[in-house]
C-alpha cells in the first residue's frame, strides 16, 4: 500500500461554487463581516457540498476509533494501561461527556474497536467485529504493529468512511477512545515536524503529574529515535510509532476526503492522524475543520502545519470527541444563516435612475405647459 496514491484521488472543495457562495454572501441583508467566522464556514460548506445556497447539516455522525497502547505501561497516562475498554463502556452506557453531548445534539454514535486490550465478549458485536489486533506495541522499544496490520487498519478506516458516505452522513465528528494514544500521537507529530520530544509532550486528556510528564517525554524521545528512519513511508511510520487505531483514523480521513465528506477533528490524536494524511495528500486538509484547542502542544503544532484554525477554545481537555462535538452546532448555525438570511433588494443602476429623473422632468414640463 502506498498512501501517496491518495494525492491523485483527492480534489479540493469546488472553488467556483465557493466564489458563488461568497457573491451570494455579499448580497445578504446582514453586512459582510458582521457574522465573523460563520461567513467563512458557510462558504466552506457550500464548496464542500457543491451547493449554493448551502444545505443544512442534517445527518452528522460521531465516529470514535478505540484502542489501547502498550506505552501506557510506563505510567504516561492518567488512566491505567488497557483501560480504553472503560472509556468505550462509558460511551455505550451514556455516562461519558461525549455521550451526554451526542444525546443532547441528537447525533448518532459509532464506536470502532480497532485495538482494544480486552476480551471481545465484553462488548457488543457491532463494536468489536472490526478489531485488527489486541492492543498496540510499546513504541519506545518495539513496533506498534506489523506493516501488514497497519495496512489492514488503514483499509478498515477507509471502509468505515465509505460506509458512512454511502449511508448519507453529511459531516463526521471524529474522536478517539484510547489510553496511551496521546503519546503515540505526539511522537508522530514530533517526527513529521522535525522537533524534540519536550516540545510536543502534553498531559493528556486525564491529566498527569510532573513525574508522569517526564516519563512520557522520555518515552516519546525513545520512540522518536525509532520513527525518524521510516519517515519516508507513512504506512511504515504508523506501524512503527503509531498504533492500529491511529492507522485506521488516518485511512478514514483520507477516504473521507476522497468521498467529499467533511470531518471535524477533535484533539491531538485526530490532529496527528490528519498530519500523516496530509503528508500523503496535500489537498486533504481542505476537507477538515479543527473543532477545538485541546491544550496539547502537539495538536497546536500539527494544526499550524496544516493551517487549520480551531473553532473553539473553551479549555475542554476530556477528549473522546467532546470538543469537536461542541463545535458541531456552530457549523450547523453557519449553514442555517448562509441558507436562510434574505438577500437585499437589488439597487437600481445609475443609468436607470438618470432615465427616471429625465422622464420626471419631462412630465413636469408637460404639466406646466
């Protein structure tokens, strides 16, 4: 598998449609610029949908890729190693923040077990049926998975994207349910951006103390030594220093761009996968929105590299797609405003006004006569 092939498959949102949307925006009763970034979002959606006026976002979907990472054994996470199962269970039970938000916004949720470290019998068949492997390797001393497993995970993500596009999903909110995932994500970002471990090491969604942060920084430093020799091959990079869930998310993002299906990114994990995907197909980021600032330095670095500006900055660090889901109503509001605000009455041309004035003068002269 060569991810560079996606470069020929992915085209940017329609530039002509975007210009038409911009011209329509100029004609609305609300002055240009008065709606701030909502104008830009509406025009972006028009181009993505190839529709002026823009259509409502009627069938969004929350897609969560789940997996455990062996590097969590080093105590680099606020959660115990192998604990991603508990995150999945909380979403299924409706007790996690993202589950509450999805219920409130009436957004259906899909969980894909790519590499959870638990018995499959503990979860519904619909969740576990796509599993690639049980957990990912400890990336500081070993590969996350084999190259064959990386390709399998990427193809899984592509298949999920196709299923969503075929079912009518018009926008995806993308998140992850992982333990140790931010360590793998920071490693990918540091490798692709050519920076040191200390620059990208954050404290994760669950938060860690200073000692755990130092362990995490050391793990990323060691993982980086293994990542740098394989930077020229995205599949090999994901196999060496990513994880099965991250590989699946990368495939999902690339195929979503092929299918012209917009995606809202959540935190550092989805941003890292997006950065890998951008390396393969430089037009792909035009199909993505950055939902929020997560506070992770690796996320900021990845978004800067892709020129994506987050929609929200509310200090939400819980992960799991929560921040991206909070951005969804903003995107839906932008679509509604762009579609439903009335246009101004067309102004009369100067020559028409002059002709009317002349006719009035002639009529007045006749009256005087």
